[in-house]
C-alpha cells in the first residue's frame, strides 16, 4: 500500500473537506458497531490495547479512502434524470453514438495542415471508420453525404471563397452529421493559417447548440463523447483552461440545457489513459448538487 501511495498522482488533498465528511460518517458507523459489540466482551484491563487498535483502524480507513479518491478512474452522476458516466476509456471501443469533433467546415483532409492524423477526427478518417455501408466507400462519398445532408441544410453559414485549402462551406458550431453510430460535429473555428481556435463564448454556444441537436438525433441511444476542447483547441483570449475545467463546463452545459437522455440511454464522457492524471474524478461527484 505504501509503495502504491508513493507512486500515486495526488489529485485529492489529504484533508479535503468532502473526504473528511465521508470519513466522519464512516467513523460514526464503525463506532456504533464497535460499541455494540464490546457490550458482550470483557475488556477490563485491555482498554489501552483496544483503544490503540481502534485508533490504527481509523487511521487505516482514512488513508484507504484518500488513496481510493486519488486513484479513482470512473464516476457516475445523475443529472436531469440522466445518467452521466465519466471514465478512462478509448472512445472507439465504446458502445453507442460516438461523437467526433470536426472544424466548422467538416474538413476531411488529413495532411497535418488541416487535420492531424493523430487527432480524434484524424483517426476516424485514417482508419476509414466512415465506411459502414455500401453508401459510403470513400472520402469523396463522405464529403458528398455531408454536403447533401438535409439535417445540415439549415445549419449552413457563409461560403468562404477565399479559403485555399479545404472546404469552403461553413456550418454553425454544434451542427451534427449522423453516419451510422458516429456523430460528426462542427466544434472549432479555423483561422487563415488553418489553426483551430475558439472564443470562450463560441465554446459555450457550441455546447448549447450541440445538446439541442443531440436531443433530436440520439433516438434512445447512449452518447459517447471526448472532453471537448482538450488538446489542440486554442482559446483566442489566451487563457489556460485545464481538462478538469473543460469537463466541468461540459457537464454544467448539459445540466443547464435540460437535455435528457432517458433510460437505458446515458451520456458517457471518456478520458484517454494519458489524460487521466489531469482529472480529479472524486471532485466530479460534487457536480450533481451544483
């Protein structure tokens, strides 16, 4: 145990308020059980040893709670009568409608200038995950389906005829194109140098439009999404927003939107293995009551 604690990433303070509150509730329960049990035991002359043992047990319980709080990799919340499951996982291996964030043009060119092959939408394109039926056989087919989508027809904005690389048709942030069990969404704006960016207000507006569209397309299925904004997205205000803060904003926006994913569907937010040390799962449980 001590070796594990030594190598543990500390995300929860040893004297964290909610941890202490949970511990005190356990102490009250343990004390009640112990008091009741000792009624039937002759402890005369053994009070000192029993007291020391009890003290060590209580210390062990607190350290165990603290260790589990720091190593937690999954938490389930209930918000708006919807279940939100947050866990360490690979989005491509999860069941449900998997959300892949694209830019406002729904670009599909993986040339490291427009889309990095290592990014989530880069992996979706490179691994040809869009080929599920005979109707989609190539990137060109995918582009045509996006362009012809009736659901996206009223989400089109202006055409950027000055853009040299990539598509020219812009879509409203939060727009969704559904293809089989994938939901492609326009999340980021692109500057003249093909760099993804957002204003804070853009991010908030994206989330509300996204939830509104999810309410229309989810059709009783579980929605699986990554931590939007994590990674390459630049906020124009040059502010630093941590993955924890982004996750808090996503959950807050879901709560405010009043979108409900009714049972048996739920919302899954997946955290990649390399990002898990940036997320305080124990703290997320408090968002149920905020």
